[in-house]
C-alpha cells in the first residue's frame, strides 16, 4: 500500500519535472535574445531539478541516498544563480548595442500596447467592427524579430 | 512492482537524452559566445539529471556522488569560461560613464595637439581589442 503511494508521488513529480525541462529547452530554442534564453534556462535549473529530485527521493525512501540527493540539489541551487550572473556579465561586457536594443524593444512594446495603439485600435474597431490592430500588431511583431537579427548580425 | 519503477524511469531517461541532444543545436547555432556557454550550462544540468535518474534505474548509489561532483565541476567550468570571455576594454558606446568620457577627452585633446604623430592609447584599446567581432 505504501509502495503504491510512493509510486504515485514519484510519477507525479517526475512528469512535472520533465515538463519543466521540456519548457526550458523549448524556451531556449524559441527566444531570439540571449537574456530571454537565460531566463528560460533558469526554469530547468530550479523547478525542473526540484521536481526530479523530489520524485527520486520518493522512489528511494528514507535512506542515506535521499540525503545525497538533497545535497546535489543544494549545490546546484547555490551555484546556478552565480553562473547565470556571470553569463549576463559576459553578454553585457561583450557587446556595445545592448542598451540600444533594449530601448528599441521597449519602444516596440509601447507601440504595440501603448496608449496610441489602444486609441488607434478603438477607432479601427469602431470603423470596421472587428478586433483591433491585428495588422499593426503583426507588423510590429515582425519588426521585433528583425531587431533581434540585427542585434546579432551587427555584434557577433 | 520493480517493473513498474523501471517503466517509469526508463522513458524519462530517454526523453532527457533527447532534450540534451536538442540543446546541441543551440550550442552549434547560437549566434554569439553567451548563447554557446549557456547551452553548455544547460547540457551539464540535464546530464546531472540523467545521472540521478540512472542511479535509480540501475540501483547504484555511488552515482549520486558522481552527480554531486559533476555539479561542482560544471559550476566552476561555467565561471571560468565566463571570466575568460569577458572583454574588459572600455566600452565605446558608454556615453554615461565618467571614466570613458575622461579617456575620450584625453584622446581628443592629444589628437588636436599633434594631428600627424601616432596618438597614445590611454585606454589600451589596441592591446585589449575593444569590441571586435
């Protein structure tokens, strides 16, 4: 009976951990800017590892191995923010157009969701009677991808 | 029941191996140094996860010690890689940095005084390399 309970907990946490790692890898491949990729990598380092370690702790039971598992978790939780910080330092010190790129991204976001876009969207909806600003949003979104490519093409 | 445990963890290991292989795409493609170091970091973390899962599959507890040591190795590796690839020259676009302003003013006044002679390099830009590709 107890073994079924342990199996259930282990299975649940293992599936959660695998989902976290899948989303971490998917985020890394889909984002266009390296800071976003670092943000997505953090999900795997923290929540993914926690769920997998909890699943294995349920699988091992109350043994010495569980304490070693938790020690692995502690090491990675202590060291992963440090490595992420160093990687962000590498990016900030290595390229000269970071502030420019962030400013452009911010401007693009304001264009998409700012007050002018919303009033223009309301005017468009009043005229045509359907959802507002789809063409403008598509144009702005593709402009954002071009910005990411330009950021990399000019820099690395 | 043992078969059930194996059926639970064996597909998990295979899936993690596939994810690790997918990260190699980012390591090869990633336009930039930081992307590649980040991919190596993620591969290390996922390999640690694979070792932990294998220790349950094969029923060997010493693999947990291996995972612990590999975690420490990966942390030190990424730290050293990051410190090697940081370019510590003065950034040429830092318009709000007081030191950069001073150095630029120095170079400008030196150019005004002797336009034909080779100018001194107070920021060490030629040595350090600035922001080359």
